[in-house]
C-alpha cells in the first residue's frame, strides 16, 4: 500500500511551498488509495515557533488536505512528533556505533572552524577531514567523557544514486560527501538521520518533497543502507520561484496560506492554483476541484523545471471560483470581509441577490465585500472624477429630480425591466442618449462609476433607497457640494 508523508518542521506559518508539497502527497495517497501521514519534525528545539504546529494543521485543513495518521489523530506508526520518538533514534544510533558504522567525533567547534578555514584558504570546499574516524583505541579512551557527536562512516569511494521518479537517476560521489553528523552532543538526532529512520519506521513507500531536499537524499539513503532498511522511492518536486526567478518572498505577494486567506483568496482557488505549480493536467483544463485532481494526479506530469509563481494567475483563478462556487459558499467565506468593510447585511437587500450581481466583477473576497458596500450603505461621497464628468451638466439636478418623480410610481413593480423602459422613455423625451441618464444615476445611487448593470442593481436595492439617493444627489448638486 502506498504510504506518503508530509513532514513539516514547526518553525513558522504554512507557506505555499509546504502547502504544495502537502497537496502533492495528499493527491498521490488518495489517487492510489494509500495513506497520507503527517509527521512533525520538531527535534531542533532551537528553531521551534510556539503555535506553529497548530497553525500548520489549520492551514492544511483549510485547504481540504486531511491526513490519515498524525499527532492529532494517531495511527499505528506513532508517535508522529519526532520529539516523542527519541528512544527509537537512540536505539539506532547505538546500533550504528556498535557495528562500527558510525563513530564518535570529539572535535570542538573551534577545531572544526579552523579546519574549514584552512580548506578555504587552499581553495577546497569545506568538508570534515575524518580526523576522529581514524582515532586509535587508546586515543579514543583518552577522550571518553568529552562532548562528542556521532558521525556516519560514509564509504570512501563510490557513488550513491538517487533514482528520482521525476528527475531520473541523480548521482552523488561519496568523495564530496563528508562523514556527516547523525546526532548532536546532547544526543538529539539531526534531520537526515531522523527522517531516514522515520521513513522506514513509518513504512513510507514514496518520499515526495521539494527539490531543495535533493542534496539530503544521498545522506538519508546512506543512513538507511547502514541500518539495513529497504529504500522508499523518491520524488523531488520543483522549486517555486518568483517571476524574476529569485526566491519567492513577501514582496511578490503573500507567501503563507493564512495571508492568502486574509487577502480574500478562497481556499478552493488556492489549492487549485498550487496544483498547477509544477503539475499540468492531462486535458489542459486547469480548473479542477480537489476530487478531480485526486482522479487525475500522477507524478509523470510533474515538471522538472522550476514553477514560476504568478499572482495575476492566482487572482484569475480566484475570480473563476468566486463565479462558480455556490452562493452559499461564497457568502460563508465573505463574512469576515464584510465585517472588515463595516458592512452589516442585516437591514439591506438579500445578500445572495447582491452577491449574485456583483461576484463576476471581483477577483478577491476583499474586493467583493468592497463592491457590495453600496447595497447596505448610501454613498458617503461620490467618485471625484465621476462627479466632475457626470454631475457637471447644468441640467443634472433637475433631471435627477424628474427621474425620481417618474420612477416613484414604479415602486410597487420595481423590476429591472420596468426601470429600463422608464429610462428609455425619458431619454426619448429629453432627446438624450440613455447612457447620459445612466451614468449620473449610477453615481448617485452607488457613488461609483463602475459596477453591475444599473437596472439590476436598482431592482435589488429597492425603490426606497434608490429614490432617496437620487434625490440626495440632486440636492448635493444644487448646493454645489459636488459636480462643480
Ligand atoms: N522537516 C523537513 C522540512 O520541513 C522535511 C523534509 C522532508 O520532507 O524530508 O523541510
């Protein structure tokens, strides 16, 4: 059975790179009816950020990425936090030392530093010399009790080949790998050792992770081989880079799942967008629900080259979801954004009707909330450029008043159709184009120059608010408050 894992270190927020890795693991597991394991890699206590584990879990759940085994739900291969698995690591460390596959290194940080500087001065890459590998029994006895780390005896010649499912074989010469550290002086295991042990102990069949870990993989393979473990298969997914091919950072947009949520990106859209960061759908149809992605996902269609982050495309994707999701779902997601915009939909027209009219024009929930405000609040000011253009004509106030009079009797049958006809009639009577009436009225009613179809929005807003706003605009124009 396929078993994969997402193995975050709880050192901060859930970033899109991590979320993408989690997504690919989730899809691979679900596609193959396997298991998706969440493993928390928290052995490096100095890097831990309180609350990060919970935040990461919440982020994954918000995207619909649920796991079958993990610290919160348990499972047959637990515990799922590495800090709770220290006795297991200790056992394997002792085994490697007893079998002579690992050795104690007593070099002090100062000695190692001096060694690196010597190498640098000679133009060599920094690499542990293996000094303690060759200590005699007496030299070793003389050092007993001093602080020490455990290092793996990396075979002196030869290569380790990572058979990557995405990139094919990648060769690493042992000559460039040094005898790397397995556990620190206090006995805590380092990442490469703990990960190799856990991938075996948790019966992981496929290690799917970011390309930045490719250079760790030979080390994990060497650990597994020293312990006699069968190897999982490896798949390294491409990095996510900024449009200028630099490392993705805040200045390119949001980077954490939480920030995207706060910007008004729907989780459904974000997860669909993440899917396309390194994977392409076989039929070219990029809009896919999570279920569709489960059915279609495979590692063959993961690209080798870096995935380029594109904020515009994410917003386009979000706009598609704003249009396609059910009104109930959009309204549910919209709640906090309305509150932030100070909109209380209680007293106004039905939110569903207002959202249905507006959602095609918004890219984010924040934009949508902003575009909905006039349904629930009379405009406090009029768009300046709009007022200079549409409230300037000397007849505007008079026309708005006449229009209000004409529309008043329609109050009982206030439909877009009836409103359209009334505008048509007036335009004919006044010998003007319909647009010449529409623009000032839109500005009077919404305060803005763009928005949904005027007659449709007036129908939703209702006669009371519309007539009131038209008359108030006329008054403001007469008083010279606007339009001059
Ligand atoms: N804890 C590592 C990280 O967060 C996990 C890498 C792996 O998947 O092995 O980058």
